[in-house]
C-alpha cells in the first residue's frame, strides 16, 4: 500500500496520496493552496494515476486547488453536501475580518475565481467510495465545519494498523479542530468525538496539519478528547488548531 503526503501552502495543510502501490491508481486527499506542483511531482515520481479527489472539508487550505486537480486528471471530487458551496466560495467559511487578515498575511490579494469542479459527488455519512482498488468509508463529523468528514480505508501494509483515517481538521495529534469559525459548533464537535473515538486503538490518524497519530494515542493523551469525548460539552470552550 502506498500512502504519501506533503504539506502545502502557507498553512502547511497535508495533501495525501493513497493507492495500492507505486505505478497504480491513487486518490488525492485535500489538494489545498499551492499543491498542484507538488501533486504533479508525486504523481510523476511514483508513476501514479489519480482517479478521485477526496476533500475533508471546505476550508480554503484544504480545497484551494481541488477544481484544478480534478480538471487536470479528469477525476471527480467528493465532499459532504453541507460544505459543497465552499468549493465555489471558500471565503464564505470565514468572517470578512478573517478574510482580510488572511489576504494581508498570506498575500491573497489576487484570490482566483473559484468554481465547482465538473464532477462533484456527495461524501455522506456511511457512504463507501470505491476508488483506486480501495474502499473508503465516510464518517460525517461536524463541529469544525458542518460538512467535515473523515475518510477511513483498510490498511494493507506492514505496520500493525487496521485502518487509516484521514481526519482533516477534525482530529490532530494532541488537539482538535477549532469551532469558532463560521459554521463551527462545539456541541457537534463533542458529539462527533464521542462517536469517532469508539474506533479501535490501532486506527492510524492522518490529520490535515502536523504529524501522524492513532486512536489509542489520542484517547490516552489528547486533553480535548479526554474532556469532550467523555462528558457532555454544554459549557465547553472552543478547541484547538487551525483553519
């Protein structure tokens, strides 16, 4: 099994490749800002054939070049219906003040004209996406955005791992996604964590930012998981990282 990744753009969002091995078909997870050149490089180096794009949520650092990648390789884009509108208007997910700050901080004065890819498909809860000879199960985990999803796939490599979960900005090593942006909801995040953390300890967690972890490690060491996955979060404050 091949799993490759690189951090893309000013927010270093992880862009992943998943396939049965070099020289095979692959899916691309979260092609964010400034990712297209890196995607081309990995595809060439590994002799891969992209067959789908999977988007964990509609924030710009995870989908900025989804339409470009879909057009270049003539592949569908999967995203949850609640975040689908962000493919055409990613700045709708942040306040006007935050958008102005990001434009100034990261030189986004020339924001491209976004549009939906030609082929957009619904990544709904419980759906199974068959692509690149693999089966990806979709878990809807709202809280960071209304349409945040995790993509899980059975692992067939040499490590003691049952599945790999691409968690986007839902779950990080040692943290969780923030809930104070447009569409964020701490109660929904807590409910999503309680459900998701029922997975086996040996499920690998590949987040949208930062390094790899596992369900077992996060259950044992992540303070946000300990707080929100084991109690009702009626009075919880906002959590962790990134946009």
